[in-house]
């Protein structure tokens, strides 16, 4: 199958969030399965062309029809794996230090930048003679691709058999712009209506993709159901309900080679299911790193260490996490460490928590990949009380290190964390439904009760360690979706 993958960010070249990780990994897996994959992405000023070995390939100046843009090329994949070809579109619109915003404010011309990219990406495929069987677009930045295919390129034989898939990675980000910006999109006026791109008097780029794409996907089955409800649909629940038959949820995976406690290059001794001593050492190192009292000694188990690696954002449940910890810590001997950064008020609140509980709470207001691995490995329980979570990777990574997740059962968290049943011994974590600090506190205290029963908790850790959420599984599901999109296109739509 010939697959074109359009994304506004692709790791390791450019990244602001999880979209980049998906865009940098899924195409590699698809290529390794024998499919021909071309990724198209903007070439931002922040992309290090030399470090990534990018080559200028557009020959004499520019590709035809791209308004002065140049084409650069790189690859995804190494170490003997099949590679995906990456085409970068270099244009003045992307010659900026950041991807979408400056000093916390979106660039005011993001509609122009990414509508241009969506059209140019299609022209770029023609320029390199790559006629795809399917185009996989992602989020609002490329949501206009299926719109342009069914307007500007409707009679173009090059794309006549091409199916389209649009993935929603986070419905909260929709690309909404004022109505007076309509002309910049180059779309016919008949599409500025409620059944197409009009959204409460404004333009909604994501909505356009939801209406015009052959298949819609999102990043977990539970999230696919949640976004069809008024409470979680962010104003698009009606559109998504109308597309329910062509909306699927596919869990992201993680690269277990990157999150492997048995590796020798970790900041703690290697460990695995058969030899867990290294995990205890990781806990000791983590406590020392944050200057916390281990509380070890006597006949009782050492105090449990609760961990969090997160973006400090209301979506991540930081408000109930803070209130819950102020309830949990005075009533237990648990310790807590957090690694993350984000909203300044939340950073200040967590710094205050550390001051309130010296020797028991450690907070690092930054992101440090090496320290993140230590938090994942050294914690006993990993807290993710998200308000909503399209997929979530932290809980998967925690389980890879034998760290038991405590989550709010929403989105991908509900699809990956099975609440522990001490009677059957089944389950891989703990979960709660109600978005309250009280529900979080009760669930953590139940987890601490199991933690104090060493044999039960050891078995639960083993359950977590054995879980696997691989990109191979995800890729097979996407291939099924691609095939379905191609069939829909061949029939002229469903």
C-alpha cells in the first residue's frame, strides 16, 4: 500500500506534543511492514537540517505551483528497519523559531500557514510522482486536506482513487478562526455553512476534515465514544455522532526499546520480571535525588512513593491532584515526587506543596528525560488523574517499569488500566470515575492498602510489567482503516 502521512510535527525533527511521537513512529512501523510511506511536514526554522542529514531536493529553486517553497528530504528509521521517506516543505510561512505560537500566543496567521501547507502537501505528492492509495491527515493543521481533495482536486486523476483518514489526537484543539478570514482558505463560499466549516459564526478547520474525510480515527476506543457526547464533544458532538459509523478509536503504542528497565544505560541497575531488586534501588536513588526521607526501618514496609511525570495543565487533573495530596499526605506516610512544567500558577502550587511537606514531597519544575525514567522506575504508584485523556502514554510507560498506575478512568486510561481485583488477582492498576479529589484520595488509599500487603502488590507489579501496548498492534489497526477508506473512496462514499 502507498501511504501519504501529513503532519504539522514529526519527531525527532519537530515536536510540541504527542502528535509528533505518533508521526515519527507509526510511519516507520508501516514501512517496516513493507508499505511505501511518504511523510510530509513543514520545515520550521527550529529543525536542524545538518544534524538530521536533510537534503535539498527540489532542484532549480522550487517545485511548480508551490509559491516559492523548496523541498527537502530526510528519512525515518534506522538500525536495519525499513525507512519512511520524509519530505519537508520549506516556505516563508514556516521560517519561525516555533511551530504554532510565540510567547504563549498563537501566530495570527496560522489559518493561512496551514491551509497553504495542506494544499502544498498535495501538490508536493504530484511533484515527486507519489500517487497514494490513502492519505492520513492529523489534527486541525491538516484537516483541510480532505476538503481540498473534494473541491480543488476533485477532478484530478492523480488522486481519483485516494482514500482519506483524519486522526483526532485532541479534540480541544480545532483551528477556529474569525469568519473574515474565509478568503484566505481559497474555498468556495458554499462551504461556509453549518453542514461544512461554519462553527457558531466562525471557521472551524477541524470540522471541515470531520465532514469531508472518508474515515475518522482517534487515539483510543473510549475517547471515540466520549467525544460523541455533549459533555466531551467540544461543540462537535453532533458532527461526530453523524459520523459514528466511520469513527474508530485506535490506541497509540509505546516503543518498549526506549522504556526498558533491563537496559544497562538506565540511571539505575537493570531489572525485569524475574529480578526486581533493581527497582528497589531505583526507588532509593529517586528519593535521594529529590532529597526525601526514605522512612525505611522497622518491620513495616517502607513508605510508598507516589510519582507523576506530567504537563502542568488543567487537562491533566492537576487541581484534584493537589487537593487529593493535601488530604492523603497528612493521613499516610507516603512520599510524592513530581517532574513537569507548565502553567505558572500550577508550578507555584506544587512548589508550595513541597514546602508544606519537607522531606516527603519533591518537585522538579522542568522536563528531564533521564530523570523521567527514574521517576517511572523508582515510583511504586504512578498518578494520572486526568480530566480527559485521549490516549495517554504515561500509564503505559509506568507499567513497562512495573509501576502501578492510579488513573481516572477516562479516554485511553480506561482502555489500558484494568482496576485490580484482590479476589481474582486480575487487573494492572487502580482507577476511579468521578472527577473529584475525594475519589482520587479514596483510590490512592486503597492502592496503599494493597501496597502494604507485599505478596499482593508484587503480583500486581508483575501484572503491570507483562502488559504490552505496541505500535505493531496499532499499525495493523490503521492498515484496516486505510483499506476501508480506499473501499469507501472506490464506492464514491458511504
